C-alpha cells in the first residue's frame, strides 16, 4: 500500500477532530451522570419508579410534603436498568433530578425485546394479569409462555378474558374451552368487559391491595381495563385495526397507577411474541404445573415426551389428565430454545 504523506495542516485537522470528539464524549458523560453540580440537588430521599422513557424516569416522591407527586429524573450511569415498580433513592433537581441507587427487588418480570436482549419489564409485582380477548385472536402458546415466566418467578398469574361483550357462544366456543382448560389445572380465570363493566367489580376485588401488571397482545384492552378500574386516570387506549399505525394509542412504556384504597396496577406495552431462549429446558418443564406430578415416571430417564415407549406424560394425555395442546405447546417452546 502506498504510504500517504499528510501535510502539517492535514495533521492539525485530524488532531482537532479527535480532540473535539473526546471533549464531546466527556461532556456527554458528564450530562448523563450529573447534569447539575451536587449543590443544586436536594437531599437523598426514597422514591418509586412510575415509568421510564429511554434515559429518563418518572419518580414518585414517597417522602415529604410532595409525597405522591411525580418528578422527571435521569439515573446515574453506573446503575443497572431501572423499571416501573422499582424503589429507589433519588435527589431532586431542576429541571431533572437524579436517581442514585436502587433498592432490593422482591420480584422481577423480564422478557426479551426484538433484539434478543433480556429486558426487565416491572419489579416488585405480585400478580401477572394475562389478558386475552375474542379479538385479536388468543393464542394458547402465548398464554403458556407467560405461565412459564410467572411459574419461574414466583408470580401469581390470572388469565383474564376481556371484551366479554364481543363473545359469541358459537363463534368463540374454542375460547371458552381454552379458559376451562386453564381453570381445570387450577389457574385463576375471569371474564370481564371493560366496555360494559361486566365483571369489573370482581376483578377489582381480586386486585386490590396488591401490585399487578397487565400483559398480553396489543389491542386486547389492557389500557381500557385500567381505565375501567381507575376511572379518571385516562391511560389513552387505542382503537383496533382501523387506525392501526395511524396515531393509535398503543402503549409504549410500562406505567404504574395507584388504587385509591391501596394496591397498584401497571399497564404494559402489548407484545406479539414472547421469546423464551433465555430459559433452560428444566425451567420450561417447571412452567407446566400439571406435568410436575409425572416427573421421573417415564420409562427412560432422558424421555423427551415425544414418541418414546413408557412415557408417563403421553399416558396422562391418553387418560385425559393432561391436555394434548399443552404438551404440544411445551414441545413448541422447547424447540424454539434452539432456534
Ligand atoms: N368491545 C370491546 N372493546 C374493547 C374492550 N376493551 C377494550 N376495547 C377496545 O379495544 C381497543 C384496544 O384497547 P387498548 O386498551 O388500547 O388495548 P391495549 O391492550 O392497551 O393495547 P396496547 O397498548 O397496544 O398493548 C380499543 O379500541 C378499545 O376501546 C371491551 O371490553 N369490549
Ligand atoms: Mg395499552
Ligand atoms: Zn416422557
């Protein structure tokens, strides 16, 4: 390769560009860490993460005369990603405060994003409300994926059928059968309509005093349910299909709301898929609660529960103790771990 000789002016320009670049990076680092000098910041206090948007967080004050008010903050860059429901130590500032520490979490719901990275969704929750509806169509495998996640995080799931007003006995008999399948293995299920209010009181009783997150496909009515449970919060719900992609109010980040009588609800963005690649085959198996009674009963220790002779799960399906669709779902998730 021909050696390139740079003249003095060219060298000077390169040096200047590099210096500018370094200075910019330094400034960026400073602003992410401490926008203000420490003197501009208030004392350390406890707060609750209500929502987060990119680099910024909405923190609710848990102390002092402004308890309950929400302040925009950024977080110290050395902290791990914070999520809705996290308890933190923060300091007020103008225009933005700073979160300087996160307190220990009791629980954490995580899910992979579109870039195959595992992201925390919400912390310190008790219940995961898996919302399904006649429209958009419910997928058993997505429900099962949520159940695997909740079973492995010691969270309590509720399978909630919303849009009961749209339920047509003939057209949606499969959906009712689907719900019965889960109540048969002792999962809590409920049918409601955020539109007519049917079942909303019962749902409220189930949720009050605890922290619950609404999850599920986009358009099933998670935000509408929160509006129905907490009139006046107005979480901006979207309208289905017609306006899809055209200013539809699809939820883009998780947000926490308080019940006046105690307890919290978290609205979360809808998803299309729930990747499970971060889980081990053993964790997936543990996520199917009705399989547990048959652990170790197959003829072969390494039974894959496919076509092997003496498979206890296969026998349970034949005896009507396990639904064939659940085994299918299990196999489908296992298969996806290798993709
Ligand atoms: N008929 C009927 N429509 C409902 C009901 N609940 C919600 N909807 C409608 O369903 C659409 C979607 O509702 P959203 O609450 O925005 O759905 P979401 O689950 O929050 O969607 P994402 O934020 O995209 O995840 C809206 O047009 C609601 O009005 C219901 O009980 N019955
Ligand atoms: Mg929503
Ligand atoms: Zn087996």
